[in-house]
């Protein structure tokens, strides 16, 4: 039995002062538990404040929302894995749907970003998911596995064992619509099978999270779905009390 993983993606919310207040409040109200993993992804500018706010609380992991593919150089406006690692991040989202569909990130870039994360000692969480028209055209499996296999293409089996993945149907992100538990289980099973072909039986140990309008109301049923090892949550993670309630599911 895997311990469930709860990832808060704050997106473009909370500057340094608000990030510090949120994390101090959360740390005060949440007693460390060894039966789950909690990760918070603030905007890059707020990472240091978030890290400082929970110094000494190893149970509260800070992650980045994005990194660039290279470690340093002439990439104006970007942040590298080296930098977020130095700031205290241990984890990074790669290929979030907003990176893919708002900023035009390609599958090949997600592969390079996963490699940059691993090279610098960060755990990548590779996010994949289909658009509504792709689902309606019956292309979910093809899209998800293409994003998935390309995203992992630069990683060794050993590195794959240290990562996490998330299925986030694009039509469910920030829309209030969620996949059914059965739909999530189906896609997770395809991903588990793809992982098995890379790393064998150890694939069972790799967390596969679900994301897309997870809330305090639906978290329990999604977490109970076959093959779902955790949740990646945007909007519902912005309220400390609401997030505490989801993390306690
Ligand atoms: C996300 O940001 O990954 C996400 C799933 O957002 P929301 O929970 O708001 O749908």
C-alpha cells in the first residue's frame, strides 16, 4: 500500500508575504503524519519565503511549478533546476497543462525538464492529460501515452523509479468537472502498464496522482479509486483550512 501524495499547486497566487503566512498557518495547524506525503508548489518568487516558513518541518515539502530545460545561460525570465534546488525545493511539476496549452510547452521540452530535474536532485512530477475534443474523439489513450512516453524518454530506469506522474484531464482543470473514479482508474492503469514496460514490477511503487477540480467533497472517492495514489490540486489548495481538510482525507 503506497502512502498517498497530496500536491498543492498554487499557480500564480501568493507573493512572498502571503506564501509565508500560508505556510506558517498550515504548519501550526497540521501535525506531522508519516502515512502521507505533502508537497506545496508556490510561484518561484515565493519559494524562499515558503521554505523559510517551514524550516525544521521535513514533512512539508516545497516544490517548484516549473523549471527550464538548461541549468544556466541566456534564457531571460526562466528559472533553472539548479536555482530552485538552491532555494530549497525538493520537487518540481513538469508539463502541467497550463505550461503545455497556455505557454506551448512541447513533449520534447517536458523530457528535457524531467532530465534537468533528475540531474539536479529534484523529484519531477510529470503531468499528462487530454483535451476535451481529444477525449470525445476517443484519443485519450494515445495522447496520454504519447505525452507520458516522450516525457520519460531521457530518463534511466533508476530515475523513473524516483519520480511521480499525474493524470490531469485538461477539461477538468479549474472547471469544476472531474473525471469519474472509473475514468481515472482506466487512465492510471494504462500509465502503470507503460511504467511496467520500463521498470518491471517496481512500477507499482511509482505514485500516479489524479488532478482536475479535486475538492474536499470529491477527494475521498478519487483517492479510493483503483490505481490513484494521490491528488494534484490547484484552486482548492489556496484556502488553508480547505487544504488541511483534503490532506486529512
Ligand atoms: C492543477 O493546477 O493542477 C489543478 C488540477 O487545478 P484545479 O484543482 O484547480 O483543477
